[in-house]
């Protein structure tokens, strides 16, 4: 008799975005004339840029001719893209990478979800709280999380609270942890770590032989100095960190699907006898069995991001969304709300007024302003009393949403 | 201290295709003038067809305009593609499918590799021998396979030998199994099962509450009647089978990346208390955490396969490769070799002459004819003494390779 993976039964059934959809759908049904503005999911709205479209089409054209047709590609991705990644995203930061340390994939979500597979079941996993749900759920599915307690925390995971009380800077864990998920600029809070703050984590990982899984999907939104764009800007990080990057948020690839992950060759994991093994080789071994590379024309499109024209275009994309972020920050601040993030990231993290809980505030904005955001509690128990608004809508919609919210009284 | 997934250490280190590359590279170095013809890896050589290129480009164009731009798509894939799949690939076979039973993905390899995640660790897994390595390796990595014995078999798996002695028709297992991987038309042997033969497996699975993981990636190559194109042609199969299909081999998508998997809503798995759960919902749950859909323009390209023009084009592609298969069959038969497959599949499975082992025959063809195939033993111990040749090269190269081999004496 076939048995299911019972770990799936430990997952909370109401995935946050499904519950949001339910409430919005219900409201729309009852109020068919309401023009709802969605600032919940972190999805981009601006089209792919000209350079990207041109590169994409050229890639498609090549697939139509026998001389330039591409079958199975290299597991790690094409060298033409990997070279641009290293040259543009790492060399200027003073970081040296070997082409075999870069793995092109179809998304940072699959990669951050799959990376735990190369690690043993007994590792202790630490996550910030609130947190991007993929880190937690992929470990629950694998069996590392245990039951969810009444406090909304899976008992097998170590939670690192990030709230206004600690300026959203997680404290080092009090008990040893082996795998540490860090996402900066942070999803969902929009906050960042300085080099000094991140260096403490690298030091911790080096001392404890832990691995940091560093999600830098929002790196392009960093505006201020002294905020690391890559964890490898921190000395010694190549021995303790895997970094995830994506073209989704800088170049609008959420529906095009391309990302990359850096697994340095210095990175080692251990067996129970203490022998060390290359994590780069383990990750490559996983890919050879479970992956067959990213669509060739998509990789050609991604390469075009690195042309002079492409680099200009994505700067414009980012500043378009960051202008929205500034408008959101200003409008909400004028209302007297406490807001965080939105300076080096497209997410604004709002403290709900009058001790409302996250879902109360969600319902208020939906009912009174027809604006949809994301209840902070959906990202973890320490997100209760907070609310996430994204800057990814159009300028017009962002202004309209803020006008409506400004008319409310709390 | 971070621990690795020690199951990875159980994997044989020399992946067959890597070993082939090593030997070919060495030979090329020593014989720089040899013009080597590759008939090893199952990769296509003909370019994408016109209808597909047009659909692909139209999809790219839509991504360049705000009104038609697509961000995150539906997890299961776009309805425009799912509807065509059902209408063209299943309705004509008399099979009714709900749109929520179709899951569009970036490949049959990732899907057949990932599907085991939704099942518990204690299921007994059966594979045919020889076998597509992904089924075995993905279960070893998860911890279901145990050590490899001296017989070349992982001790935790049940092997179902397929050799000329049983006409490549696997016998039902003598001990109960829970998960059964079947691939028909078969990779690597190129052989098929009739409806009656497949029906025995469906009956077995129904009686034992097992699940059949049916890989139909080569379905388009079926030429004869009474060979099922889908396992759901067998009555009752929707309660016991998941089916994997791909655009790689019929439409040349190996480098474009699109496939789909059918998980019927009737399919149930059980927890240790015997409660039943929908496998469709479990697979969907996995996708929401670890996947973000297939690139929109790639799905638009896949849709174009189903246009009248597209259908004509892929028929031509398939018959091009099947003409190669016929040439290979005829040439090798004239030499007095025993050959199998190649009638309903692009693979020809050759019994090596004079009791040569698979690698001896590999070296002979490489050294004397400069032709590269795949040693059968690389697909499992029952593949020893066999050799796989693919029909995916060009007509010219196929003829040239057969001319060279015909000059050999065994």
C-alpha cells in the first residue's frame, strides 16, 4: 500500500496568499464596483525591456536553424551567461568566482526550496521571523521541522525574531544551528543588514561550521552605501555561504524564469565521521539527476541584461519601483504610521495602528480603501501586528492607493 | 557542524555519460583526425519547427508590452496550453481529464525525479532493469535505495529484469511493491508493452494499492496499433497511475524545456493509519513551495505544437528520426546482430556479438568506426551485453555511421 510523505500533513493548510485570494474574491463578489488595487504579492508589473526582448528573440531564432539549434545545455548554464554574471555582479565587488561556482536555474524559489536536499536530516535549521515561507516549508516537507506549536512555530526549527524592538536585526542563536537562512534586503520586512552586522553571521558560521543560505534576490534595490550586495563581500564568507540571486525583481523575469546560485568550491559539509565533502559537487550531483538546465532563449535573454543598454534599462526599472516605494513611505508616514523598509528594497513593512492585528488591518484596507496588502503574521508569528505593502504596482495605482489610504482615519 | 545528505555517497560516482565523455575525449586527443559520430545521448538534432518558432516569438513579444506582460503564472501552467493538451493528447484516446489534473513543467526529468518526494520513505520501489537512471538515483538520494550490492543493484530497490529471454516484458514482482516506475516506449531498450501487457500492471497496482509512475516521453514514436499511447487507455488506471509526457522528443524541446505530468484526482495515497489523501493535492502543494511555473513564452511555443501546422511539423520530425531508426535496424540486422526496439521508439537496443560486454563493444565501435553509443550496462546490470544506439542524429550521419559499422567484422 502506497504511503504518502506524512510531513506534508504538518504544513499549515491555509497558505497565506490563498487566504488573501479568498477574502478578496468574497469582497469583489459583494462589491462588484470596487476597483481593487493589489499591493500584496511581490510580482512585477513593468514589461521586459527592449534589450532583453531583442536577446530573447535572437535566442529563439537560433533554435529555428539547424546550425544554431541547441539541444540539452550544460547543467550549470551556458558560459556566455555565467561569464557576464561573474564580470558584472561579482568582479566589481572584488569577488573572484570560478565559472563552476555559478549555477543558472529557473528561479531562486526552486533553488532555495531544493538546496536543503544536499544536507542531512539532523541539521538544526534557523530562520528569521518573519520569513519567506519557502525556507520553512521545504524543510517541513523534508522532515526537519516537526509539529507546529501553539505559538505558530514549528518545534524543530530555531526562530530568530526580527521586530521593531531589535531594529529588525536578528540576534545570534543561543543554541548551535547548522543551516541559517538569511534574506537581505529582506523579504518581507524590506530591512537590510550593514556589512558589520552581516560579518557577525559569517563569523558565527565559521566558528560553528554552519552554512548560511543567503538569499539576495532583492540586491538590485540597495541604494545606500555600506549595505553588502553579496555576502561574499564579507571576508571568509566563501567558506560558509551559498548565495541565491534572481533576475525576477531587477529585470522583471517573474514570468520568464531565470536565476542563479553561487556555491563556492571552498564550501564543505561533513559526514557523521567528520569527513568533509564539497557542497559544490553535491549540488552539481543533484542537478545531473533532477534538472536539465534553463531554456536556451531564456538564458540568451538573461545575457542581454548585461549589455550596456540592458544595464541602463534595469536601472530605470528599479528606480521606477523605488519611486513608488518612496511615495508609499511618505504617504504612510504622514498618516503617523510607523514604517520600515522601502529604502533599499521594494517592500514597505508597516506597524499596524492601535494594536490591530495583521488581518484586522488587512480587512480595513480592503473594505475602506480597496487596497490589498499582505498580513505580516502570514510570514511568521513575529510578523503579527505588521503588514507588507509592495512597490511593484504602477505609479498611477500606487498614487491612487495612497490617496485612498490617506483618506482613512485610524 | 553542518552534515551532508549521506545518501549522496551511495551513488555510483561514474555517471555513465560522464564516463563516455572521458573515453571519447581521450580517443579524440589521440586521434585528432577521427570524425566521431555521436549516437549515445538521446538528444535531438533537428531545429524547432516554424509554428513553434512563431508561437515562441509571439510569446516573447507579449512580454515586451505592459498590456500583455505576464508576471508569475499559474502553478499548473496556463489554461491555453492545458486545454490543448487535453483536447489533442487525451480526448481522442477516449480519456477525460480535468484541467486541474495537468501540471505543465520544465521537463519530464525534473518531474520523474521529484515525484518521489510526495511519497513516504518506507515505500518499496520497483524499477525495470535496465532503467532510466533518474528513477533510481532520485530514490537513492532520498534514502530509499540502500547500499549497492556486488550485483550492481541497490539493495533497497526491487529490480524487474528485461532481457531478450523474457522479450523485454517485465514480470510482476514476487514481493509486494508500492511504487512502480514504468517507461514505455522504453528508454533504453526501445521496446513497448501491448495494452494487455500494461493492463496486468494496472491490475497489480489496483490489487496492491500501488502507484505506477508511467513515463510516456517517447509516446509520439509509437507506430503500431494496440500499443497504448497513454496508460489511461487501460481501464481503472486513473486510480493507480501518474503519467509523464514531454515535448522534448516529439517537438525537439530538449533545449527549450517543457513537459507535463498528469496526476488524476482519483489517485490516493495513505498515511500510516490508513487514511487516504489526494496525490493531486500533494503534488500541487509541492509546486506551490518549490516551483514557479514554466516561462510564459515557452508555454506559448508549446501551444503552437497543437496548431494544425504544428501537428504536421512534428509528424515530419518523428518520421525523420524513425527513418533513421529503420536504417539502423536494417544495417545491423544485415550484419547478423540481434536488435530490439526502433519500431515504436527512437532507440535501438543491440545484443553485443560474441559475448562481448557492453564496454568492449563501446570501445570497438569508437576505435574502429568512430561511432559513439551507450553501453547497456550503464542502465543497470541486466543491460550488460547490450548497447543503445539512438536515431536522433541527422540522416547523413546515421547513414555514414552504418556504412562504417557495416565494414566491421565481428
